[in-house]
C-alpha cells in the first residue's frame, strides 16, 4: 500500500496578474520502507514538490492535485493548516543548507530538545527537562555524533557543515517520521562526507523501515542508494522506474542525456574527451515552452511535441514522451 499517493499535482505561482505553472501535473507515490530518488537539474521543480508535500509554501503558490493522499487521508479536502498538521506528524524534511536552517543564536542542545515530541515524554513537568536532554543525546548518537557534550553546547557556526547536516537529520528524526525527505542533503560537501551522510540515511531506511525520498541533481549518485527513481525536467514528469531501468535502459531523451553525461557511464571514453550534453539550458519560469518543455533542446523533437505528452506504462517503467527511446532497446 502507498503511504504517499500523488496524482497530477500542479503548483501555480501567482505574480501580480500573472499565473505561472511552475510544476505541471506531476505524479509521485511512496511505499512504506521505500527508498526513492527524485532527480533533475536545478530549476526542475524538485524542491517545490517537496515543499508542497510538507505544506510550507507561502500564499503566492497555489497547489492543486487530482489525488493527494497520505496514508489514505485525502489532504486536498483539508485546509492548509489541517494538511500541515497531518503531514508534520509523520513526515520530516532535511534541507540542503543546514547552516541557514539552524538558529545561529541558540545552542544545538536547545534546538534539539525543542524538536523532541511531547508524546515521548512521561511523568511530571519537572521530569521532562531531563528526558528531553537524554532524548537529544540519543538522537546525536543515532546519527553518529559521539561527542555529544561538545555538540550540545555549541552554536551552529562552531560546527562543520557535515556535523550541522547530521544535527539536521537528528532533528528530523526527533518526531519519528514515517517518511523522511532529504533535499540535496550533501550539495556542498566533500565526497567523503557525502558518502557518510548517504550511508547514514540508508541505514535509517533499513533499520527503522523509514521511507526515504532523496532529492538530487546527480543521477549517478542516486543509483548507489535508491530502489526506484523519478526524473523531472522543468516542472514536468519525465520518467520513473527501478534504479536499474532508469540507468541501464532509459526511455526518455532527457534521462538518456543525464546518463550519458555521467563519467561512470562513459568509462571507456578516451582521456580528456568531452561528455555528451544537451544543448541550451533549462528554461526560466517566465518563458516556459508550450507542450513538452524539453522540446527546444530535444534531439527527437517533432511537431507533436507542442502538446504535452501523457505518461505511458511499460511494465512498471513509466515514460512521458511522444517519441521515446523504447523502440531502440
């Protein structure tokens, strides 16, 4: 059973008298214990989709969907406040810049203790302060921080970015979420720290059976950690399938381009050779192409691409393209 089931979700930006369709009919589902990747270039709408799930978009963004269910509850029938209350109980998010998300004027210990859910505490009110501190220490140990005394007394600027990211994960785990969304959790880290964070997230998935939605622009990195992958481009759904299907036999020209731009997929190239890449760049919100938004950059584009393609299901491998690469395999 899907714990998260989204069908044809759209996000509209209201700017003055203009309405800009930033995310166009994207579908996404998550099963309990699933580890799914959400991949696309910067500006593809991945973070917007994550924020729409969490209900943290402000008034200028309008969210609509044919189906938006969380554990069988139809969230579209709830008010924004009610939707946020339901989601915040079971879903947590880690943002890509931990330094900007932590309060610079408060110690890590105070912030962690505040994040601990009251439902985990028992006894009288004077006993709960000690319980909060003990819970904060356990959370730090859970994310691999052994020197908890130093960390609890420190302010965010006194810790490395990798440690701050671990603290953010600890804060996300404080409410014992069923689904954890990690939005570019290692964007500006060194490769060693990146591997440590991804191993930590993967272990949480395996040991706690917690569902994970990993958001990244790096398709190759996602292949090491995920079971299934969804690909987005310029706010539109492109392709979804198992990690092996996406990396080995991509059906969409955009996914094919992402794979071809990976050094791992081009290991047989001569030294100093150029990696293949699509011409141009992702369009800005103010000048979105009609129909398939990849059209101006797509090598297989034809007249039919002025109409947005519908997703086709090939034995669980979904692709949204008029002229997919399926026939070439």
